């Protein structure tokens, strides 16, 4: 069964989106969706080495959070990280090139899906280790504080990372030192093939509250709510009020990774259908745009056409790109 929607954030969202902003959010979310659908096609067509973990269904979290940030604010990401990269402004041609192991990729084709980082957008990188980026984000926040900048760091992680001890060591330090870091827990209900309810005792936010960290728990499929809530958390972090923990209820529409096709043994098909039909973040924003008369179906179709063209061009670029020279196999690699 779909989980009940949590209450809205305790502080009433103060921001209302302009038409330009709302359309920009829509473009970004749709870009993530269409990018990911192409990733799936590349996998199914045996054109992509390895696996990828699709973000489809969770787009409102990445976009709502990243839109509340400045370009020079930091993010760290996870194994399910394509959405975070695109939301922070990464270019899809370099991302596809990375996924295909090609030289123009973000890591010259040596990192693949789970290691994309982008210095131009202060994206400190995806991380294949569950919870692995918590220390990096907290360290970036410590660095910002010591350098006297007002930058903020956001750490995205899945609820599976709640089982990692590192998270608690880092939240303890962040609270003591009032670091400008926001821990964003994307609760897509499953850690691989196990419901989080079987692995996580108590209330999720209670874990951060134990350190005196400010928390919010919200519906993650509503991009406007995610944006407004994050904006408040960013503001308090910039003002030196310390870390925050944002718990977002969300859902991955596909499997744990692209090869996870038969999911019925660990989650009911009815549940998937309910989320897809009733809580699809892209559809919800499209409906809202139409209801509020900011866009009609014709405009939404035009936007979809434009993004489809961009994605197709990016895939073609990556397919045609060269592989790195064999001689550089040990360059840019740290062990
Ligand atoms: C330290 C560590 N343990 C186990 C794994 C294997 N693993 C990869 S993804 C995953 C589940 C992650 O669940 P969650 O953090 O909720 O993220 P989601 O996949 O739902 O986005 C596990 C256990 C890993 N990558 N790192």
C-alpha cells in the first residue's frame, strides 16, 4: 500500500512560484525523467556497460532542493545520483558519455553512473558506498564555515543510510559546530529489496532530533513544498543557525537498478501503480501548471519536444564519442 502522505512542513511555506520559475522546475524534472528513460533504453539495448539506478519517481526532491541552492552551494549524491546532477545543472551529453565509458564523460569514462562529479556546479560527487558521502558533505560545510563563506552543503542519501554509523558521527559534529549542512533523506520506502520498515526502528526524524538538529518531514512528490521547505532550511543555515534534516517521502518507480525487473516478490504491484497514478511528481506539477493557468497542454508538449531533442542529441553525441586512450588507464585514478 502507498504510505500515507505526511503532514506538510511545520513552517508554512512562504514562497510562491512565478510562472517562469514553475516552468523551469517542470523542465528540470522532465529532463531528469527523459534522461533516465534513455538510460534504461541504453541498458536494454546492451549499449551501456554495467548497471544504473534510476531516479524516476523522485524528481521533485532533487529539483526542489537544488533550486533552493546557489550554484556555489555544495551537494553530495548517491548511487542513484543522475537526478541530483541534472538538478544542479550538469550537462546531459557529458553524463551520457560517462555512462558509456567515453572520453568526454565527467570522469573521462572511468567512473560510470555511480561516480559522476561536476566541479562546475559544485557537485562533489555520487558515491557507491551507502552513506559514504555524509562525511564529504559535512566536511564541505566545515570548510565553508572556516573560510567564512556563506555556502551551504546538501547531503542526499536514501533511508538505507540510516543504518550507517558515519551518519551519526557526522550529525553529532555538525550539531556541535553548527555547520551549514542539510541532510536530505530520500525515503523511497525500500533499501534494495527490503521495506525500510523492516530495517528502521522508530521515527526517522527522531534520529536527527537526538542531536538537537532541526527536522522537517514532508511529502517529497510536491516540488513546490520541497522547494519552500528547503529554502527555509538554507536560509537558517546561511544565518549560522546550524544543520537541518529533511525527510522526504518518495518512491522509485523502477527497480533498485535497471536489471531489477520482477519486483513482485518484495513490493506489491498495486503499490507501484498507486504511486505512479496518484503521486507522480512530474504529472502533479503538470496538472498544477494547467490548473493555475500557467501552461496549457500545447505548451507542455512543446517543452517535452524540446527536451526530447536535447536528450536525443546528447545520446548521439555520447554514442559517437571516442573511448579514452588505453595509455590513460591509470590517470585520474586514486587508490
Ligand atoms: C556500505 C554499503 N553497504 C551495502 C551496499 C549495497 N547497497 C547498494 S544500494 C543499497 C540500498 C540502498 O538503499 P537506500 O540507501 O535507501 O537508497 P535507494 O537505493 O533506495 O535509493 C545497498 C544495501 C553499499 N553500496 N554500500
